[in-house]
């Protein structure tokens, strides 16, 4: 069994920069918060490598919507960072309705380089049934 204490804090700049890259559809330096060989399990995704994470998120966003991430709550446990929030997803076609699913994400930091995310587990939605 492992015990870990968490402190509720303001969202750190690396996390805000990461979401901003997605929201602005730039997909640049904000992804440097990930270790080069990081793993992402976002919903059913199982992506390996920072560049793969970046490119798969770009492909997802390019399916025809704009995202706006809002971090509601951020907890720092040292090697594990947890946050909760919402993402406003606005379809580009103007026909479909905007949706605002809840998100919860766990970022396990790299032991050798603790400023980098080693493994990202995330869930968003569902946005409909």
C-alpha cells in the first residue's frame, strides 16, 4: 500500500501551456511537459511517445471542432498530479450543439526527470449516450 498526501494548488504553468496548445490548435512547446517516451491513456487511446501524443491529439481536434479547456481543481501529490475540469467542445460546422463534458486527469511524473509527465491517464465525457 502507498500513502500520498495532496495539496490543492493553482494549476501550474506547464499544465496551462499544454491545454493552451490544444485550444489554440498550435500543438507546439506546451507538449514538452511530457517525457520523450511518455505514455497516454486517454479514453480508449494508448499512445506511446510525446510526438505520437501530440499528433494524435492534433488529428482528433482536426475532426471539426474547437476545444476550450478549463481547469477547475488541481491537486499536487509530488509524483502524481490530479486535476478536474471541463472542456467546451464547439463544432466548426455551426450545426451541431456545443457540449461541455467533465474531465479528470492523472499525470504521473517521471522519476528521473520529475518536471516531465511519464504517464497520462485521462477521461473526458461521455458527451452523449
